[in-house]
């Protein structure tokens, strides 16, 4: 991710984001740079040893993203970190101002992510609009998390910044189980 994005106010991030990167690398072999980012993300979650597995199809990706057997500590770590960042941001911003900043960040993100996800699905022969919608929602959630990290000045090494860079690389980080981190 260009470092200039992390230095922008949260409500100026979406207009500065590239439009053509989203979901362009899904299903392709993972690069060494992307693998290092996955390791950084996992370390940010407190996971020291986990295999990184690339998912090959949109159907597999959605099945993994929506299954119930995720590794509970991973899910809780992300939620806990979101709450911590929100509380930290609340020290410097009123709740209304904070929600407005996050709302402004998210405005425009639906089309930013949904259109490229729909195009990538169509190229793969996937006609189910709910699949593209699931991918777009995951990217929007990652943007929200990145926005919280940005508002609180966490820097580009924060786990939410790393996760968002995976989306910027055209990937979809899906889930962490006890043994594997699945990336599409």
C-alpha cells in the first residue's frame, strides 16, 4: 500500500485508493511478498505458526468465508482489536465525530469493491451475485478496520493495515483455522 494512504485522514482514503486492484489476484499462486504480508498479519493476531493456503475458486472462497469452524481466537482477536481502537479513538473524538469519520470513510466503498468483485466473478464464470457481494463486504470490513487503525495513528505495521494491503494486492484474506490461513 502506498504510504501516502495511511497518512490521509480516514475520510480521504477511499478517493485515493486505486480502482482496478481489487480481486485481480484471487485464485493465483501467492507471491513471496504476499506470503510475508500474510505472516505479518498472523503475527499481529498473535499466531506464530500457521500454514498459508491459497484458495482456487470463488465457490471455495465463499464456502470458507461463511463456515462456522473458524479459529475462535482469531475472530475474537480482530473484534477485540476493533473495540480497543474504537475506545482509543473515542479519547480524541466524540462518539458522534468518530462515527461520522468512519461513515465518511465507508461512503463510496460499496461501489469501489462490488464492481471489481462482480467483474472478477464474471471472468471466472460465476453468475451468483451473492458471491461478489460477500467479497465486497469483506473488503469493506477490512477498510473499516484499516480506517480505525488510521484514525488512531497505528501505522502501516498494524495488523489491520497489513490485512488491507492483502486486499490492495488483489487478494481476499478469508479465515484462519487452528492450522491454516486461507487466502483467495
